[in-house]
C-alpha cells in the first residue's frame, strides 16, 4: 500500500464490527487505494504519504458498509400493488404482470433499487432474478451493468423457474424456462460475469427460485452445477406455512428435509426468509453452516411470520439482512431493516432479549458478508479488508440527544449518509448519489412502471 493514494477519516466514532466488536469513541480510519490500511483510536498516524483527502468526521459514526443479502430488483416497477395479500395470493396477483417485463424495464428497475440502497448505506448488494420471459432480452446483463454503473459491489443470484401453472406451479407458462435452458443460461451467466478475486465487484450465484416454482431436477442439477463451477447457491426457503404444506403434499417431507435431499444444505448455500423453522431445521442449518437472509419488513408486509433469528444465532447459523423485493417492501432500503429486525424479533418468544443494537448492526454488515461468502474481504473495519464503509451523520435533531452512536443508528430514525465508499471510491455525498442522476433514475422507473402496467392491462 506504500504508493497508494490515501484518504484519512478522523474525529469519528467507529464501530468496527470485528470479532471483538471493537469500538472507538473518537478514532480514525485510513484508506489506501481500495483497502483499509488502519483503524484505531485518536488521530491517524503521522507522516502518511500520498494523502489526497482528509475528512473531519466529527459528529459521525463510521461503520462497515451495509450488505444486502436478498432482493428482487425488477419489482421496483410494481411497488404498491396487492398490498393486502399473503405470499401465495400476492404471487398469483403479480406473476401475470412480472411475466411481461423486458430488458429496458429490468435495467430501470435495477437502477432504482440500487440507487435507493446505495444512498442509504449499502455497499454490497445482491439481486435474485428469476423471471426470464421468452424474448425479453439480456436481463442478467442489464442488472449487472446497472450495478457496475452505480459503483456497488454486487452478487447476481441467477434465478430460474421451470414449474409453471400447467405443472402445478404459480408462474404463467410463458414466464418459465425449460430445465436444460435454465441450466445452460445459468452456466453461461457464471462464465461471463463471475469474478472470484478478493476485490471482485461482480459475482454470480446459482439460484432456482423456490420449491413451488422449480422442479426437483432443477434443484438437484442446479446444486451440482454451482459446485462444479465453484459458486454459491441461493433460493427461498420456509417462508410461509403454505410452503411447508406444499412441500409435505408434493414431496412427503418439510422444506429443510427436501433441501437436504436435493443437495441444498451447506456452507456455500444461503436461503431467504426461513420463517417457519423448527428446532431440527435450525440444527440442520447450524450443522451445515447454511446461511439465512432475514427480511423482517417483507415478512411482516406479507404476514409470513417472525423468523427465529435469536435461536438461529445462538445455534451458530450465519444470518444477514435482506430488503427483499420492493413489491413486498416498498421502501427499498436496508438501513431501516436494522431497526425492524430488532423490533420485530422482540415481538417473538425472546421478547426484549431477542436482539440488541450491536447484534442488529452485525446482521446488516458482517453477517451479510458471511452469508454471501465474503467475510474475509468485507463486513468489518479491519486492516487489509476492502474499503467499503459508511459515515452516518448523528449530530442532527434526529439523533443528537442519544449518547451511544450505535443505539442512535439502530433505534433512531434513518440516519443521513454523509459519505459512502465502495472499493475506496466515494459513491454518496451528503445523502446524494455521485454515480447517477437520482431524478433521471426516478423518471425512468416511473416511465417503465407505467409502460409495464399498460402492457399487463392489455394482456
């Protein structure tokens, strides 16, 4: 790092979220190129060379960047629909609309989703895209291009569905792929876009959608494909009681046993939701180090239930946070999930002991890095890790009277982001994106949402 350009951040509270939860009431962070060079109390070391910028971060808390572990970007252009439905009824209402998306719509929706997350402190995002209507264009390329332009570190979970209405599934017949087509397209996406390097900006996972929209063959063959290519696996699991009933009726076993029978438990796997998990399910996830993307706002919006996050953490299950698709979490922000994860879990069996502020912050940072398989690179502020971090402004009316900065961030109103860095590059300043025109993004998402609505009405 000797010749790297340095950015020095000083006079800030710091929550490193390292293994010891090290914090500094007033400290410094030095970035050298795309890495964190030093973190500590007081001012930065004297005599640093190539310092191109010094930031006086008085009144701020610096944390690792937030990491989103589950999302569906395309849903940005179908927000506000089917607002009083449970999951299955919601899917039945929206699949006919989603089945008419195309490349321009997906690109606009991805930019909207990414912009909203990035301006709220997300530095690593993921998208589980599984709707590939025939003739809709290069949807994976559009999503990856949007993430690259926005400057966010990104994992595309290349989804798929091959169980349509004629097979007892929920999606329309023309919105699904064949088994062979889905596997071939997924492999091509991995080979074209996946980067396995330490500082990769784009990675790809294999991600059949869910047990009720995917054949057993696609689940089993998808797992084999991922392991042959050396990439991670992602799907939805145990989201609702209806899903559990579906699995028992169709497969003769519950979701977790079904996943294990198809090769879908392991340290290279993470699943979204996992709301309806019994003790043996949690033990199986802990034994295999299978990860969970906890999506508290979406779970509440669809009345799915309260996931047993405290029990998962106590058992050693890796857990991160997810926005989920913005048709079931219209805010599209991850920093609000810190607060919602804490509050909603306190409504469960553990009550006030369910989660505290620092556990919630860990879910949104290091926990997310674990779930995405990137805990060695990001998720905490430690020398040698990637320079992905956020400066939260906590000296305004909204937070100034809360003495503890982590409590202010998690329990308080959504804190303004003064600066967000990804790979050492600043992408947000004073709450505004530096990598995109937010007003232009808003216009394009509105236009594409209206176009999709017209097409769906005609269909």
